């Protein structure tokens, strides 16, 4: 049923009237969506293995150069999913509080970066701390406001755009190769992004964050297994 609902959503993306919140049925549906993610990833891994057997050499990924200790595992499995979901899908509800809070967070992160590499780390931490406080204030202040009418009308475009940006952002994981070669390699992020966006607007931000953590946890486990072998 969860897969059928997702398929119906893909045929005609529309912003639901509200999210279900953290409930047993929503958790069960989230885990079923993870099972769909597993199926899709298994197919893509099989295709990648076939391409490798036919002589196609995969471009080097940044993760190949990382020593996967506890710190990096925590970043990849917990930190990155939370940050990426806040940036790429925190605003997808279309509610003023969520949209403005996301903008505040992005400004807080961007200001120290555009100021140049000479900026002190304390500047970055301070800017992010202020942005978090402002974002929380906006969430509380605008919590009862419904989604922007224009956002609801054009939701399908925002859904697709967010998914595309999420996939294209992962091109930075590769250190070599042309766009023509690299674009097929972010198809996994494109497909999982569609699932994450659906979970975000249907069940809540907790759902897509959980899905993202499970997804990253599975893939990094395969990487660790491969390196061990």
C-alpha cells in the first residue's frame, strides 16, 4: 500500500493538507519505503557491477580517500542526512515557518563561506548559532500558518527542483570525470530523493531524515565491507 501511494503521488505530485506525524502506521510506511529504496539500490548496484565487468572504470569517489573511523561514520550516517534534509527538503512543506527558517539557516552558513577562507572558525560557529536561533524563532512564530497558496499550486515544480538539486549536489563527491560520465552516477540520489521528498510531505521531516540515515547506513556498510575484503 505504501508503494502504491508513492506511485500515485509520483503521477500527480500534490502537497497534502498535513503530515501524519510520528505514529506507528507512519513508521511502518517509512520502513516500507526503505524496502523500496533497498530494491532500487540493489538493481542499480547490479547494473554498476555489470558495467564494471564490461570494462567501465568508475570515477574516483571522495569516500575512497576517507579513513572511516567513528567520527566520519557519525557524519555520514547521522550528520549529513540531518543537514541535507534540512537544506533540500525542510522547506518542502511550503509553510512560511519552514521556508523562512531554511532561508535563515542557509544565510547563516553562507555568510562565513563567502567572506573568504581567512575567516575564523569561531565566525562560522557564531553565524550558524545565530541562524539556528533565528530559525527556531521563525518556526515558533509562524507555526500556525498554512502553506503559501502559490507554493501549493506549483508544488510539483518545487518537488522536482528540490530532488534535482539534491542529486546534482552529489556530483561534488567525484574528483574526476566529465558531466556526461558523472550524471548517470547520481541517478541513485535522484531516485532516493523522490522517495525522501514524498516521505517529507506525507509523514514529516522525521520520516525522510530516518530514511536518509538508513540509506546512508546501508551504503556505508557496503563500502566498509568492500574495503575489508
